């Protein structure tokens, strides 16, 4: 799980847009659901484009799948898109909000085209949807209890 710029501020950052769930709570949710699914989840956040590229390249050595919220870099970063395409890992892009329903500059998404799937507008739940669908694609089922 890679979180892009400004997502370290979740909880206090524009809560009317992004909700009140903190990044630590999102990571906790993912780790817990990962345990239920039998998936090892590792989470990282960076405000820097180059570091995100390094993390994507590094993940190629051990990860079966990548969930990424590139945040503001979704709309600008050829480098992050190219890194995802280069490593060839199954990737899901997640957005808390629905960028298509927001300002026009958020309508362009350079990263999504390199991803297998996109989840947007469901708030923090979207991360769990991404994890569950990625796990299912790898043959691991999640039973709602
Ligand atoms: C975001 C949407 C982006 O447009 C924005 O720059 C973000 C968060 C989201 O999760 O809704 O930082 O990726």
C-alpha cells in the first residue's frame, strides 16, 4: 500500500472531502483485513515523487500487488505511471474522493492507465475494496461475517 503526498494529514486535512479517518487507521484496517485474507500487507507514505518511484521499483522484488493512492501526483506524474508499468505488478489506484466530480484539473489521471483497476469516491472503504479484489484475483476469498 503506497500513500502519496499530503495523505499523512488525513483526519485533519479537508475532512469534508477526505473524511475523518487517519492514515494510521486506514493502515490498521488494511493490516487487519490482510490477516483475515492471509495477505501480508506493507504500508508506506511519501510526499515525494522520486521516493514513490523508488518504493514501486523496490516492491517488484517482493510484492504480488500494489495499491496506490498517488494523491496529487495522479494528475501530474508520468514517472509514477511509468514505474507501475515498468514493474508489471497488478496495481489498483484508490482515491478517497471522486476526482471526476471535482475541479477540472483533477479529471486528468496519468496513473490510472497503468493500473488494473480504479476505486474512487468510497472514502476509506475503497482501500478495503481494493485489497479484497486484489486478494480475490490471487485466489484468496474474503467472507463477510
Ligand atoms: C485524492 C484526490 C486527489 O485529487 C488529491 O490531490 C488528493 C487525494 C483522493 O484520495 O481523493 O490528494 O487522491
